[in-house]
């Protein structure tokens, strides 16, 4: 099992950051690799079908939200991972907020951890640009 965690500090209130990233369907609003998100309900559980820049799709299942965090798992994906589970969260600090994105998964290729880290870094980089660091 592999684990990847990335975080970024931003100059904004946790509430401001969460208003941008906190909706399960909101990923295309702030992540450059996600062009669209279609909500699907499967057995009463919310899913998102992400359309990726450059082609491809990822189907993810919501695992629930708690304040300023939510969890999800990948159901279908071109990524070299299986049993992928992730948490995206925002934590307040004295001078802003920290966004933490972490996951565990079984890698299907030697490059899997680097691919996941690159996805996180691209998204967190846009938050730094938007809110300042």
C-alpha cells in the first residue's frame, strides 16, 4: 500500500477556501486537470464522473463529509492505482488555512505515487495562485 500526502498554506480563511473546494462536484472549478464533473447517484450514494483535460474520465464515489473535509474513492480510472481512497481537508491556522490532500492506494506501476503527487500539486498550486501563500 502506498500513501501520498501534499499540503499548501494559503492566505485565506478556511471558510473562503472551503467555499471553493468543498463541494464534491466542485473539482473542475479549481483543478486544472478536471474539465467537468457529472453527478451520478449509484445505490443512493453520490458519485462524480470527472472529464479530464486531454481526454479520459474518472468515476469517484463520495465517502462522506465532516465539517471541512470529504473523503472519496476511485471506482473507475485510467490512473495506475487500485483501492484508492482519499481525503481532502482544510484546517485553519493563525494566518490563514492549510489544505491537505492525502490518499492510500495499491500502486499498479512504479510511477503511481508520482502521478498522484503530480495531480495533488497541480490542484494545490492553483489554490496558492488564487489565495496567495
